């Protein structure tokens, strides 16, 4: 579970950075297309991590209180 959550968090941070870099490139008159493509790949990573989390959560033992 920890690895899956770490993968998801890494993707969130990376997507934010790529968005900012793409916007900065655009402001400087450069193409931000590559940043957008990388953002899309990271979005796919996040969706995969989310799906893995839900599958593992179903198997996670519940604590008896």
C-alpha cells in the first residue's frame, strides 16, 4: 500500500511541475507540447496507481475495534 500511495504522490508532484514548466515555456514563446505529453503519461501512472490501490484496499484486513 505504501508503494502505491508513493507512486500516486510522485505523480501528483510531477504533474504539477510539468504544468508549471509547460506554462513557462509558453510564456517564453516556446512549445509546451512535450510537457503536456509527459503530463498525460503521468496522469496515466496516477490512474494506474489509483486502480491498484482500490484492488489492494479490498484485500486489506480491517482492524477490529
